[in-house]
C-alpha cells in the first residue's frame, strides 16, 4: 500500500511544480548560483551525498507554496554543486507515521549501502499525546525513486526525550557498525543523542554526546558529527539560543564508550541566515558543508514570508563550504574551489589607499559577484572601514570593520525596505598584520568571510538590479588595501545555457 500512495502524492506535487516552474524561474529575486527550489518553499539541506558519480542534494520543501508546511523531500543532482538538474521529489508524506498535516517528512541524511541509496528521515505524526517524531528509512536502487521501509518507524523517542523534539538523524558507518546522531530535547535542554546499529534497521541508544546547559537552547536541530584528522566535530542548530544559529564543538571521540569530549566551541556563522548545516565527504576527501540560508527565529517577526515568497518560492542554500581545521582545533569555512569556474570579468589591483572620500569599486555587474581583498593593518590608521554593498536608489547594505572595537558588522536596515537587523561579531586582531575579506554577492544574499574564514556573516537581502553600486571609504584615517580581486559570477540557472537540463527532464517525463 505504502508504495502507491507515496507515488501518487509525489506525482501530484510534481504536477504543481511543473505548472509553476516556468513562471517562477523568472522571479526578480531568484539566485544566480545558489541552490534553490524550482517552486515553493525550501528549508534544510537533507541527504547530501556523492552517489554513483554525482552530487545529490535533497532538501526540505513544500512544493505547493512559498511558506513552510507539509514537508516533502526535493532532490537535485550535479557534477559541480553549481549547475543543477532537478529530479522528481524523493519523499512525500503518505504513511500514518509521516503524514502529520503540519509536519510530514522532516530532515535527515543519506548513506550508500550495498550499492543502494538509503535515506534516514524523521516521520512526524499526531498521536493521542500530541506531535510525535520518529526515525524512518527509505531506499532506492537508482538514486531517483525511493520506497519507504515497511518496518518504519525504526526508532522512537527514548524515555525522557520529548517526542515532539526527536529528529534529524545523521547516519554514518564506522568499521562494521552504523551510527546515528539525532537531535533531542531533555528537560528543556538541547542534546545530541548517539545510536548504533549493525544493520541500520535495529538501533540501540549509545550515549548523549553533548548537551546544552541552557546557554545553547532547549532543542538541537540537525546535529551532525564527523572526523577531521585526529579530532571530531559536532555541529547543531540550537532552538531558543538567540542569535546562535549554527554552532560547532571540536574534541575527542571514543568509539568504545561513545564519549565525545569537546574543548573548543565556535560559531559557524554570525549572520542571520545560516541554519541547519549538513556535511558530507566529497570523493576527493574534502568535508563539504551546506546550510539553509534562513533562520526560524526571525520568522515570527515577519509581516509576511518576504519578497521571494511573493514570487512563489522561498529559500536557498548558502554557498557550499569546505570545512578545514587549524592547528589549534578551530574550524575554517571556505567557499568550495568550484566557485572559480564561474568567474568572469576579472579585475585586479595590487594596492590602493582608502580615504574618507568615498571611492567606487568594480566587481562584476555589482549584483552577482565575488570580491577578495586584504586590509593591510600595519598601514592602516583609520578607526573604521566601510564597504557599501548593493547600493543604489537610496538603498544599501553596509559592512563595517571597526578596528578600535575589533568588530565587524553587516547592517541591512536599509538594504531593501524589508530586511532588517545588524549582525555583529568580534574579531581577534591583536598582532595581526592583515585582515582578509572575501565576499559572495548573489541576487538575494550576501556572504562575507573574514579573518581566515573564521568570521563569516551570511545575510539575505532582497535587493533589485538597481542596487549594484559598490563603494569603500574610511573614518578617522586611511586604510591600505592589498591584493584586490573581483569577478562577475556566471548564472547557473539561466535558460539556454542550461537547456540540456530541461531536455533531460522532458525525456524523463516521457
Ligand atoms: C530545522 C528543522 C528540522 C526539521 C525541519 C522541518 O530547520 O526544524 O529540525 O526536521 O526543519 O522542516
């Protein structure tokens, strides 16, 4: 029974996508090189994996409207994580354990086993006691069409864990055993719960890997765990922890006892729009992490779901990042090198002096661009350096480096008449001779990476093509810029260039 109903629900949602996608793809806020849904709402990255020669990204989505509701799993494949072919939806709610009307098939992960692609996800349902979340499995032989396991759910919330807060399984295999880390809430404290299994279908609780003492919220969403060299990394998105949207812990892990001892913690991103990141290993060994470029905490404040929603879609992924570990155990998050293949129209300047008189900078068309530069701190006596991004027609987004306070901020109160807030972070600059800055600007997002990719701000802004000016100036002295490079970035979704994608889709649809 389960097979037919899910296929029916997928076909229905797919028709909805096909009807709207040609109109929605022309929306003014559509991104040029960030992954986004064809239609409707998107949130977390799910099931990221390199499988049978392609990158597969699945994602939480509501294909019907541009707001969060009744979750399906969308699916795209790519050779480079930049150009995407959309595949049919992978999962749709269809069973008693995953068809909660305000729920559906929640987040999870993917693993290859005996040549097949397994998805492990959270089913949400309503039982007498309320909203219940359990862990479920779906499997595919071709990496496109999935069937839910008839023995679902394979795992229910243990005693003490709130059944409405037990979700987002991330699975991996170590030697001959499968492991899963799952987010939970125990006595109003967020936790990362570790499970193990010999066959992926029967799981036993192993340990609590880490938990909030209140400072990191009441529930940890989208926990992830992986090795980096000799050490291990645990990441999570805490609910109810203010502006902490994605955190990491680094430490030692013992497979014998299931104990994770961490001594380093850090913020993955200081901006407003980085949430629920998931990682996977690329075939060349890189650890790639992708986040959802949005954030729940802001939503109750929203008057509506925003400018993208009005175009019939909402949400994109942050640009994929490569995770690296420094000697001291702290992490760096760098845009993947594939980005360079999108570069066009390069501009370079060895060095120039910035004064209190505003200077225009050139980078692509001022909308979709990449900019890299170094601020020579030894030859800078200014108090502050200001970058105006996406300026024009009375609008602007201001990135400010305050050298006295060692603070960086991104102010989007005048970005677009809709976005707001100032994201701030403090940088450790003592003894440093330069500060590196790397910016990725797309139609509706700005990602700013500084301080060795340890101080990153991802913020959505819904600015139009008229907001294409880029300016720089100082306050209270001058600043020396070195190694300025900028590039336009090619559009990965434009029809024509990408027409083979549509051809393939047509072929598949018969
Ligand atoms: C994180 C999250 C997950 C959940 C999913 C529902 O953004 O709340 O915990 O599985 O989104 O769409």
